[in-house]
């Protein structure tokens, strides 16, 4: 009888340990899931020696580019702007963007607007905006190539298309990204679909303090269609 009670006690003790382990695992899983889905909000600013986008020059002087971004799970919503510090009016831009990631694939939309200094910028007139829908593949470990396609869906009669292929590399602490892009209509001189943007970007984080790092990058950009070449330096805070 005593032996039976001892066996029952050991069984109950083992069951309690198993239940405690299961509860602990479930608790950790719940906390991890909550942390992964936690919403984040980030603000910052980039200082670019020149604003060059998809092989096209949008300023002939340094530009200040502030941004704010909200992330929740797979959803991203943000605003971004570029204000050049010198002469051309064309360098002013103010964009809203949103995207949703499904694994390595992201669906996105950007509203581009171009305010004009010293005049009524007409921001609330839709004719001064261009909307672009995008789909992109962000690469995976076994297939690191990235690819995106963007199509202008309003205020562009030609519905311009832009595509870009990228390949990431790494040398020491420096990350490299080679890219080649092609587009038609507003992206090329004669409107035909052509390679308008290729080059390489090198970027790295410079640790300033235990809690603050400075991001720097340099991009060599070539546009064979316009026969232009740029070397752009950027600091991210």
C-alpha cells in the first residue's frame, strides 16, 4: 500500500512538472509573439550630397531628407521628404507610402508630391501628385536577389513602369548592394523601355556611443540613357 502511494506521488509530481513546463513554454511563446507584433515608430533624417533617384538627378546641391515611419506586424506606413539646400526648385518632394509584407514579398503604394518654394504649392490638388503601385521581392537566404516593379497609376498618361534588380554582398562590416534598373516613359529620354540606372552602394554603421550609431553610405550611380554618372554620399541619423 505504501509502495502504491509512493508511485502515485511520483506520477503526480511528474505531471505537475510537465504542466509547469508546458505553461512556461506557452508563456514564453505568447511573450515572444507579442514582442514580434509590437508596433514601433521611428523618425530620422538623411543628409545626401545629391538627390539622385532611379538614375535621375532631382537636385544639383546637397539635400536634407527627413522621414517618419510606423510599423505594426507586416504593415508599414510612412512619410518622407527631400529639400535641397541650393538652387533648383525641382528638388522639393513630399511623399506618403504604405506597404504590406507577405513573407519575402511586399505590396506597396507611394503618393509622390512636389511642393514649390515661394509659390502656392497646390498640395491639395491631385494633379500635382503621382501615385505608384509596387510589388517587390526582398530576397531570402538561399536566394538573396531582390526585385521590384513599380507602375504609375494616376497623373501619368503613359503609366510609366520601372523595374530594378539588386544583389547584396558583404565585405567585413561593409554591406554592398549592386543594382540595375530599367524604365520607360518618364524614366527614359525617348520614352522607350531602357536601362536607366545601374551601380553599387556601399554602406556601414559607425558606432558613436553604446546607444547611437551613424549610418553612412556611398553610391556610384550610372545612367547610360542620359550619359550621366554620380557619386552620392549619404549620412543617416
